[in-house]
């Protein structure tokens, strides 16, 4: 029966750059291969707003002695107060390989393939802090045919049953 305001925030910071490389190939129809690499890294933070210091959730004890919490914003159209704390780092590297050929005295640039890698690190996870490394490659073999591949690579060893992962890096041995 009264107006209440909930103020939330999150913080993120990112950086990226572009690096170019040229490789001369004297024996193929391609004269030069150009490699364009775009690495980026970002950090993000979002607190747990159900922490009592924010004042959005009340904790009390009922007549049976049970400790209960109540979110004063639960049931509203915009959802309850966020309880998911997040501290993450995202890393990605996008690669573009292009070729330059000279045909009939005319210079022509073609995109050979794209290669992308990305992963993330969860600073507040109790184990398995690194996400799987996702990689993808895409190329246009011809004007009418595109080829793309994706792969997932785990940094962690599998469990003895082979159905999950254990908190041990594959390169530890």
C-alpha cells in the first residue's frame, strides 16, 4: 500500500584491440595471407541484493522457531530481488584470415576463414571456475557453400565414470 523503490546496479569493464599480420606466400596463387586478430577481455560484477545490508529482504523467526526470509518485492511484475552474485571474466579471440591474389593483373581480396575462441572464469565458484573453451571456424568454400564447425574443449579431467568433470586440470600430469 505504499511506494517502494529498489535500486540495483552492476559493473563491467572491457578492453579489446586489433593486431594484424601479413605472411607472403611466393608459391601459391595467393600472394599474401593477412591475419587479423581481435582479442578482448571483460570483467563484470553484480552483488547479491538479498544481502541484509541492502534492506530488500527481511529475516524473521516464526512461532515454530523457523528462520524465514521475505522479499518485499516478490510477486511484483518485474520479479523479486536478484540473489545471484556474479564476478566473471570473459575472454575471446576472433581471427580473420584473408588472402590476396592477383588474377589477370587485378588484385582481389578474399576471406579464407574465421576462427573464434572464447571462455570465461567465474571468480566466486567453489570449483570448476573455468567455462569450457568454445571454438568455431567458418569458411565460404564457394559462393553457394558455407562450412562451419564448432567444438567444445574442457580444461578439466573427466570423472572416473566419464559422465562429468572433476576439479583437476587436464595438464596436471
